[in-house]
């Protein structure tokens, strides 16, 4: 990672009491993703995931008052049980989005005893986008989602 990359990056790191395979499954199975991806009281009402490099994702987050936020993106790199890289810079395979905001990177590292080092990063094009994401509650929101993810993978 270069200092240029780190300059616009937000990072969440956790140790999760589950092997990487379960966490990867929760990220790549649409029905599982719906159960943890948004901090409550928000939820995911729709998820389409074509989890492969160049594959598209379409996730609809629904708020407690019926508000909906659509998120379209493309997977840039997928290494089963180790790494998922996705971006909103494209809304489908190489069709640019109106305004790229971030690239997400999820790293899964086996620690032993069935535990995983979970690293979720959001890399932004500008400092302004990074600050906007931080002000939106990146650490709180992605942290709550990671808690929900850990609770879900404990059941599979």
C-alpha cells in the first residue's frame, strides 16, 4: 500500500471466531448477505451477487421508514476464502457509474483455532469522499455490520 492509497482509506479490522470459508460464504451468498450487511434497523431487501472478477452486484438497503438506497457495483478481484475487491465505479461490467465513491477490499486471513483476521477497507478517490464516508459513520456502521456478520457465521 502506498501513502497515496492510504491517504484516502478507511479500515476496520477484527478477529472473528469463524474460519474464512464461513465469512466468505456470508459475503457471497445473497440470502446470507441480507442477514448482516446493514446495521439494524436498516436491512437488505434485495441482493444480486455475481461474485467473480467482472461480475455485478446489486444490493438494495431498506431503512426503518421505508427509504431505499440502491448500490450497484462490480467485483474486481475474488480469491475464494481470502479476498474480495469490489467498486461502485462501475454499475455493471465496465459500464461507468455516475460518480465513483469507493473501492472496497475484504481480506480474510486464517489465524488458527478457527479464527480469522477480518480486514475491511474502503478506498476513496478523494479526501472529501473519505471524510464524507467517515461522517456517514463508516466505523460505527461497518463495525455494527461486522458484529452482525460474526453472529451469523457462528450459526453456520
